[in-house]
C-alpha cells in the first residue's frame, strides 16, 4: 500500500475555477487554492476527498498533470442511482464555488515496470490518465484498453487516441461489445503490470482472469465496496490501541472505529466503507478479518495493515497502532 500517512494529508480550501462538460454526464472541475502557494505533490493513482456538504464526502481520482502544482483536476460521472455525491458536483458546484478538499492520498500507486496493460471502464479512466502519461514519459511499453457504453459517453477518448495513437484501443460497447478479457489476459506474463479501474463487474472479471498471473501483477482500484458475506467473526473481540494505551471490547455490529470513538480514540475516516484508505492502521498483533476493498490478497495475508472502518478480528484480540 502506498497511502499517505494520515498525518501528512491536509485540508485545503479551494475554489472551482473551471467547469467543463466532457460528455453528457461527465464534468471536469479545475480547482485552485484561494491565494498563492504550491499544492501538495501527488503521484498517478492519487485521489482527493471532496467535502461537498456537512455529511457528504466523496473521493475522486486526480486526472490532471502531477507537474501542475497550482491546480487539481477531477472528472465526475453523474450517477443517477448514486447517493448524492455526483449529483451535488453536477448540480451545485459552479465556477466560483468554494470547496474544501482533503488529500491527496494514493491507494493505487503506479509501480515501475517495463511493460504495462491498463484497463479502464467508463469513468475508471480518470486515475489511468496520469498513469499512461507517466508510462509514456518513462519510455515504458504500454497499452490502454478503454471500454464504455458508447464512444460519446467515453470521456477523454479522442484526446487519448490523438495523443498516443495505437497504444490506445477504444472499445465502445455499442460498436464492439465488451472488452475481450480472455484475449487480453488468458496468457499470464511475468513482466507486465496490469492496472484496472472501472465498474465492479469489470474488476471482478479481471481479478478472475488474473488469478494465474504472477503475484503482485494486478493492481485494481475500487470506487465502491466489494460485496462481502457476513463477517466470519460475528461476536465481540478486543482491540488494544497501542499508542493511546486504551483497550476496548468491540461488540458485534459495531465497527472498530466507533468502538474507538466511544473510548476517546479518534480514528480519522472518510468513506467508512473500506474504499478510500483514510483509516489505514498498522497491525501490531492478532489476525484481522479484512473486509476492505483496497488490499490485494497478498497484502491482506501479510496482516500488517488493516482498515478499521470495516474490518474486524479473527483472533480474540488485535493490537493496532493508534
Ligand atoms: S474510512 Fe475509508 S477505508 Fe476506512
């Protein structure tokens, strides 16, 4: 994992300085700080928390140029069946709107490699944009396969094809059907890193096809939590917060974060559904029941970090660095 330490991310008061409709339902916002000064650095794959309203915080990938230290850009799809975040961005934010952001934070680091296969579905193209730019700049051998409902719905598609030519394969579903994952992934390759972002069915299909690939080859980013069965450890367990010197009992149905808050231990959260990485905590002892949508199976197995907004314990006691 490459999440920033929660202590190093910061709240930034910003302003929408540009608002551009990229498709019928995707809008790109350019944000700048009021006043002068450089924005915190970020790497491809990073996201920002946008504080849209008192109880409305949403994560959006940075899709601009990391070298631009004066502005951040995000592109947001209107999701009619969403929970209000994208509707707020589309219907309320306009040029001149003030907005607090927190971050950047990165759960989707681009590791160094000679070869990359980037797979994007729909608005999942956003974190991939700075990644392909970085891969190109580094002289890597890379390919992007980008699917969407129709060409008109696929933000950035024309500029990607124009800029990178046949490294980019656009797959509008109404013309060409779904991405041919069998052709792309059936042969495991030991010198290719696969990066994928998009809707859950695409992510699940890519995970399944990459099961036989070398460990660490596949990197995914989920915007929505994976569907999980009920926790295996249904009952209560103990958590010791090593730094605070506090131990709590976490009852069934209560999150570690909430049990911690009751005992006066504040764990910063944002999504509270195991997708954003804000609450990442180091595990000192015990075995977590990982219920996040961030860690790879190898990272979960290592048991050195966990996300206490959703994860629980398989052992009777956990000791975490809080
Ligand atoms: S608060 Fe987002 S992962 Fe825990």
